[in-house]
C-alpha cells in the first residue's frame, strides 16, 4: 500500500513537471535565434483542443514569438471533456469546464479564427474555410479529435436521432442534453449506455459516466437501473476499480454486460439492437458509436490506417501521407498502450511544436522525446482513481513505447485522488491556454 502510494506521488510529480513546468521553462528562456525561416514561417493549426491549442502556445514560446501562428476552431471556447461527466452528474456546471482562448491571442500573439475548415489544398499549401476565406500555410497542423462512424449504425445516420440518442463524447451541447434526459426520467426507469470496441476517445470515460449516473440515481431516483453494454470483452481501463466501486457504492444498480456489439438502434421502441443478443429497451439510450479521425483528416485521405486513424512520424508528427501536414491527438494511430486522452495530446503537442521549431531554425530534432500519460476517473461521490505511464520514442518500433516500470494504478479510489483529479484538470487547462 505504502509503495503504491509513493509510486503514485512520484508519477504525479513527474507528470506535472512535464506539463506545466515545461511552460515555465520555455517562458523563462525564449530563443535567441533570429532566423529568416522562423520570421517568414506561417503555421496554421486546425482544432483548438488540448492538442492544437497547446501546439500554438508552445510554437510561440519556443520561437520567441517569431513564428506566425493561426489557430482555427469552430467553437468560441474550449469545453473540456475531462470532468464533463461531473456536469452530467450535476456536481459541476458546463461553465466550470468552459475555458477561454483569449490569452493565446493576448499573451502569446496567436491569431484565433472561429471557423470550420472546408477543405485542404496541399498542392498549393492552402486551406479553405467554410466562410470562404483561403489561408496559406508553410506547415499545417491538424488536431481534429474524433468523429463518429455512423455507417456502423444505419438508423443513427439521421441527425435527429443523433441528437436524441446522444454519445456526449464531445463535451458541450450533448453533455447538457444527457443531463436533461436523466432529470426527465421516472424513478425506476432504465439508463443504457453502449460502448464500442476500443480504440475510442478516453477509454475509462464511459465507465466513469456509468458511475456518475449511478451516483445521481442513488440520490434522486434510487429505483432506477443502469445497463452497461460493452462491445469489449472486459472493461478497457481500471476494470477492478470500477467493479469494486460499483459493488460498494451502487449495489444492484449497475449491470455490466460484455461482448455486446451494437449494430443499430430501433427508435420506435427506444431499443438497442445487438449482433447476437436480444434487443435492450431503456428510457434513455447513451449511444457511443465507433470512432475515427476527425472529419477534416478523414475527408482529406489522411486516415490511412483502416480508414480510421492517421499514420504519422512520431518524432515530428508529420503525416505519412502528405508532407508538411502534421497530425496529433485522438486522430492518430498510436500503440495500444497509448490512450486517446487530453494528457497525451498535450504531450504530443509539445513534441510537435519543438520538432517544427527545430526544423525551421535549422536545429537537430530531439530523437528521444517523452511524454506522460495520466488519467483520472471519478468513481464515487467525490472519490477518484488514476492510471499513469511514461512514454518514450522507441527507435526499433518507430513509435512511442511505455517506459519499463513506469506503470502506476490506484489500488483503491479515495478522496485524495478526487482532489488530485480536480487539480490535474486545472493544471492542464492552464498549461494549454494560459
């Protein structure tokens, strides 16, 4: 127990150093290099989440403000997926997880454009925005997150049903919709969540959501039940912790069923339809479909791995399909031990920013980049648990690999780790945007 706790503290300190401390380090030592290549470079970043926004910030820091950085996103603010399940639960408000990008402009000089990219013209190095503007680039960075594979669920191609049976794996309006659906349920009715085969965004998130829905039911609808219908053979992250928490905190409220592959939704019956098992009816259906790289990467033929994920060079994050386009975050194909998460996207952003800066400044790129991965889940009322690893570039694999001995996972969930989860969220928001 003592060893586990000590290891967790060491991992947390290390994770914090690689995150927020990196910002301080670069801010205190801006580049002295005055390069025509840096001053002329125009870097366009599409997607201003944890990956894209951090890349913009660190390109400015590393170059001493010399690089022209444009950040494009359709949303006026970053709405954090981390902690969004606490909005569904009612512990937080959507305003608590909504963060401004203003300081990226005011403090660092990043130009932020609120728009959607319609198409990429790599042959002339330009992008076309939905509102009609054409933006040239020297290097283009895509951090487009994920989009859903609706073809796998024919009925769900209908946008009306997408807004009725929400996935809520992108924090925002669907987060609020799911909260309202819980509030409108009658005590004794059933909530069903379907989980796709991995990989998908934030592996423990659906199980955390089941926990937090149960926490809400325990207070306000104690006769209601939750069905967790998982296409995977086992809970994909923190399995023992989730099962123990469900048994301790929510006895007889959560039923977990594995190997349930969803094939469609029967809207008239409010039912989930499975490949093998019988249909399941519920008052609220939280339908999480399979995922792929975000739309702009997919439409630009950059998602070359199983037509889902983007193949990149892990030293620079440059696409293997089109030169001078770099891709990071949830959209890329990475090792099975590297989760699609905010912390990982933040680490990738720093590697990508550093590599691009070094290329433009005619400096050697780092051949042994590292980043930390730490993921918290809230299991009880205010109890949390973590899983963390360190990742370093492996020249044999030509990919990021887990550093031997760096794995750490909670033995129990507790209030201290809940507090650590809240602090981590505030730290990564700050490191990305402030």
